């Protein structure tokens, strides 16, 4: 499988499973409606990372997240010539995964009148709107994610002639899935822990495009889950270099 296709497919799987659990908890008349949402959502997202990375790690390193790509790039563990293609693949993969989750739950989306819950199944929003604190939340949570990834064993694969660090895939997938789960439980209460620009922006675009009345895409907030994780990843990469 081509590395870019692997990032596209892996991120689509991640979003299908991740958005799927939020839809199952948020949307009316589902089997999981309002059932222990915190544990269900954080656990499912953690395992979604594991499954997507396990499938695609051998082909692309399973970044599945522009923040992972940024962090590895800054730390000198990824080629700048591949980065742009990886990030585009992740964004479009996230959009596809979101579309598939929407189609899967379409009857329940139609049955749900609470638009905040509908939007919340696609993208993140803060519990308390304070842009400075919301940015810091995404920055710090992503910093912990990327810093953890950088300090776990890092075998390499060859992608189109370049030596590429596995990223999430290097961990046998499970440790990073656990890390994402812990971050969700401990640091996810303020913003919903996007910690992945593609995970938020891709589905937010899909939500904007679907045929619903009274949509609340909240583009005023949308820069937080894009730039917070991006800067957090860069900071983690820089600190890794300094400590090394």
C-alpha cells in the first residue's frame, strides 16, 4: 500500500470509529444513547487509534495526525519532502471517515433535534469558552502525546526512498492507544481533546456541508483544535532535540 494511501485509509478508519462512538452516545434512539459517555468515548477513541495504526503502520508509519507528522519532522525523524502529502492524506481521510460515520448513523442524525449534540459528534467544542485557556489545553495535551511518542522505541521503515520513523505504528500501536485514552480521561474535560488537527477540521468541514438546518459549525473556535495541537507538537519536538 502506498504511504499516502495508508495515511488516508488509516485516518478514515480512525474517524469512522471515533466519530461513531460519539454518535452512538450523543444521537437519539441509538443503543448507546447517553450511556456513560466519558468512559465510552475515551476508551473507543483509544482503541480506534490502536486499530487504525495496527492496520497501516507497516506502510506509512501510521501518523494519522498532522501533529504527529509535525512533531517527528521537528525532531528530525521524518522527511520534509513527505510531510505535506501526509497531512493532506490525513485531512481527506478524516473527511471520508466522518462521511461514513454520518451515513452509518443517518437515521439517528435525522432523529436528533439537539444541534449541539449533532455538532459534537463531528468536532470538538470547549466546555467553557476561553480561547486562551482552550488553546493551552490543546497545546499541552498534544505536547504530552507527541513527547510520549518520541520517547518510545522508534524503528524505521523505508517510504519512497526515505527513512521514515514509524510514529504511532512503531509502538505496536497499543501504547499510543493507551496514551490517547489517558489523555482523554485526564486532559479532555476542557475542550474534548482534539489533539489532532485533521480529526477536528475534516469532520467540521463535513458538518458544514451536510444538509441540516440551524447548523452551528462554530468556525470562530475552529482555529483552536488546529493550531493548539500543531504548536504543542512543535514544542514537543524542540524539547526532544534539546534533551537529546
